[in-house]
């Protein structure tokens, strides 16, 4: 099997794909849109797989793909097509188009920093018989016994909630095991508020008119002055979309408007909301992008760069302050 790979260099003369052999050990793991490491000249560089095929009849000697850079992330067909569209419309290099679509943490070029953030969780590492024996032999070590009783009840707890000295003792005795779990920096702690807002007649008419075309491709324009209740109509429409197992993209023109809007979205929809704009740190953008990619976010609120996020099965796109 062979693959056509777009390399990381943003040079016009290299703005095309190069063919590589897929080694046997990668054939079952390699998919379209994955980042790979390939030999190029006397270096190993990153590239993006744009095509996979079975036959090659040229006379050139081919090199092999060295490894897959990230097995958990790849461009889907829709995002690959979007890259080609940007390339053709703006005449930029194809690799530049794809780099534009990604946060810093996932760029095609070699990354030197891991932007993922993790929390440590602990759980019991021994069976019930051994556990009871340990508790019996260590009755005087009350703190250790308390932690063990907690783990018996909760199965798993944050390591940071356990005193360091107790944690280290139980670890040395092999009583506990540790698991790292990726966490997000933008932890939404805002509680969902129950909404008892009653739509006005005008809002109801607007909502029902748009609701009729919820499974069609159709454009609507909602006109109203500031504080006239447009956002509540958005909320009702998005709720309908979520009930249909689809997702929503909400675009706002400025970062300052995003922060105002996002609080209201969190209060209404909770943790299924992701925010995406240039004002976030590299780590935060990494978190939110992966949250969307993994399907944990059903609503994305952000500025123009949000059109590049890997949101699947979009049911509605709202452009706030469209003018």
C-alpha cells in the first residue's frame, strides 16, 4: 500500500504531495487525514496523509513512512475538502490552509510542547482479602485506613485530595494505583439555571417560522435592536437542534462579545458548550478543540476561526450581529 503525503514545508515549489510506501505494521492503523513522520532529504519531518492507494507503477524509488505522529487525531473528509477549498480560493499553499485550520498544539509542523493537561486519580490496587488483612494489621494508621475506606466507597478519587505523606506511603506499599486523565482548563462551574422566560408573540412567530425549516438548508434573518430578545430565540432553536441529536455553531464578531455570550450559554446548556477564539491561550484552544473533536461539545460559541473546528452533524449556524 502507498500514501500521498503533504509535507510540512510552506514552500511554493513543494506545494504538492509526495508518494511513500506504507510499512506493513502501519497498514491497519493508518487512515486518511493522519499526521505522519516521513523521511525527506536527510531529515525526518511531519506530513499529512491525503490519499491511500494500492498500486504504484512509476520507476522512482520510494521511501517508507516512518511512524504515525498521533493515532487519536486526524482530519475527516469534510475538513480535508475545506482545506482544498481554501487553497483554491485564496491561492495559498495547501499545507498553509491546513495549518490555519488547527490550533498551535495540533499543527502539522513538529511540535515541541505537550499542551494537554492531566489530573492524577488513585484507586485500590489489591483485592478485598489483601485489603482486609492490611486494615487489620494497620489499625493504628488511622489516616491510611480512612483513605482506603474512602477508595472502597468511591472507587477512584483525585490524588490531590489525599495528603502527600499518606499518598506516598500507600504508593510505596503498592496499595494504590495511579491513573492520569486529561482535563480541560476552562472548567465551567456555572450552574444551569431553570428558565421561565415567556416568549413574546413576535419571538414565538420568529421561532416557529424558523423551526419549520430545521432539517432544511435555509437562511433566515432575525432583525431586532439590542435587548429585543434575539438570544432567547437562539436558545429555543438550539434546544430543538439538540433534541434532534444535532449540533450548533454560534459565531460572534468580537472576542469581547464572546465572553458576554458564553456565560449565558453556560447558564442555559452547561458543559456541552465549547468556546473558541484567538483570545484563549494555546492550552485552552487545545482543550476546546479536542473537546469538540471528541464530540463532548454540542454547541460552539466563537469568532470566525470557529468555522474550522471539527463540529459534526451541524443542525444550525447562527451568525450573531451579522451586519
